[in-house]
C-alpha cells in the first residue's frame, strides 16, 4: 500500500502541475504556439533521456531513482514561487524539460519494478487497481484546478501543493525496503561500453517472440499520442474561451470527468469476464478508438453536461487501453523490461512532440473543435484499417 501511496501522490503532483503550468504559460504569453513549444520541450527531453533511462532502470536501484526524481521535481516546483517575473518563461521551459526527463525515469522504474514488488503473475489486476487509484488522484487534481480560481489568489498555492506531493512520495519510498529487480547473474568478461549495451538491449527486444504485436501496439500508440496534442493544447484553450475570467475551471472540469471515466473503464475491465476471452490486440485497438471518439466530442458544444459525458467516454477508453498495454508489455523478461518501457516512453514522447508542434500550426487556421476532429479522426481511420486487415496472429496476454 505504501508503494501505491507514493505513486498516487507523485501522480497527483504531475497532473496538477500539468494543468497549472499549461494554463500559466497561456496566461503569460496568450499564445497556443508558446504553450505547444513548451510542451514539446517536455516530451523532447523525455525522448532524449529514454536510452539512458532504460539503461539506468535495468542496472541501478529503482527505488533510489524514483526518490531522486521526486526530490528534484519538488525543488523545481518551489522555484516557481520565488522566481522573478522576467525569468518565469525561461524557468518554466527548463522545468518542463526536467518534468519530461525525470517523469520518464520515474514511470519506467516503477513499471519495471511492479511485477517484482508484487511477487505475483496477476499483473493485470494489479495494474488495474494501480491505474484506478491513479485516476482517482487525477480527478482530485482536476477538481483542485477547477476550484483554484475561487480559493486561491494566483498560482503559488498550487505550486506549493505540487512540491508537497513530490516530497510525500519521496518520503514514503525512502522509508521502505523494497526489492525492485530480480536477481541477475553477474556479468562475465570485459564490460561493454554504454552505447553498445544499449544497442544490444534493443536487439533483444526485436528478437522477442511477440515482437510483431509489440510493434503494432507501439505504432498505434505513436499515432494516438500525436493526436493527443490536439486535446492537451485544446483543453486550456477551450477552457479560456468558455470562461476567460477562470481559465483553469473547464480544464479541471474536463479532467475530473475524464479521470472518473478512467476509473469506470478499469472497474469494468476487472468485472467483465467476456473481455478476458477477447484478444488483447483487439481490446487495445477498440478502447483506443473509444478514447479518440470521446476527445472529438468534448469540443463540439459549450453545454457542460455534454462536455462531461464526452470526457467520461474518453476516459473509459483511455484507462482501459492503458491497462492492457502496460500488462502486455510486462510479460517480457525482467532483464529487458526496463528497456521495453523506455522504448514505449520514447514512442509516446515522439508522438507528443510532433503533435505539440503541429497543433499550434493547425490552430492558426482551424477552430479547436476542428483540430481535435482532424487529429483524432486519424486514429479512428487507422484503427478501422487495422481491424479490416487483421495483421496480427499472436496469442493472448
């Protein structure tokens, strides 16, 4: 339970900082392009760190890596409170780079360590509960963001709350004694260079018996994260359009119902026996499509009940496909599991970075609703094409 608490408090800080920093940058610059470039810095730093992250997670103490990540981000969030106004934009860009690199490190370390910490093969149920808890704190972050304009003057209180959550996560992890990796035989012969070991590790992934399914998952994930740039930039822009005096209100409102949709999807995944009889590839694709459909619908009206319903639908698809994705990837041997999650993190950040650069360009000539429909429409077309062609033939999770 302590590990779950550490993960969830860290997640709360991550999502609250996402809402606050995105909105804050939009307030400082009044420019979706600036916000897109800032978000691109975050994902590009995660991309640049991915090879080193995979190596570190497979060769270093995973608990200490997570603690170091949390402490650094706590200091970074507190720095926002004292930073002089003329330096704020530059500081936020630097902080976003840290969030990208260290977020990649924390996620890869925890995902790789989960099967060892649990000591069980039932990782699907474990991931479902971890993901469900994660999305409860996302809902709490959304509610906190929506209420912030009424309860707080400015953003400093949110930044302090962010720092406190990272410190709480680090404190819990520091007090625990956990085995986060399996025993491995000592290396024999001369030590290879870091780059050579990285290349050898990714060749091992290519030789996995289910490499074709892994490749399919990663390609759809790349397109999905590219499309996700439209709603990650679109939510704060849409929120400011709907309520200029409280620019975080609808952003937090959407995130709240989206997170509860995640919880509902994960709960259904655990309770619906018929889902376990379907191919994981089919489930991954179907719920990815449901997420994209919900994202398109969010921007099509100003009516709060409709926005809430669409966000809930998007959340159902997102939470369920993420659970299947994580569980499937955790079936690979522990010796390469860190590199698998580093590779998937690299794919995610590649897609996001392309989306964050493309969406502001599209917004110069299209409405936010049209941009969301265009980008997520690509995902729907790709999923339909894969279902028609049925290129995968590999087994179940």
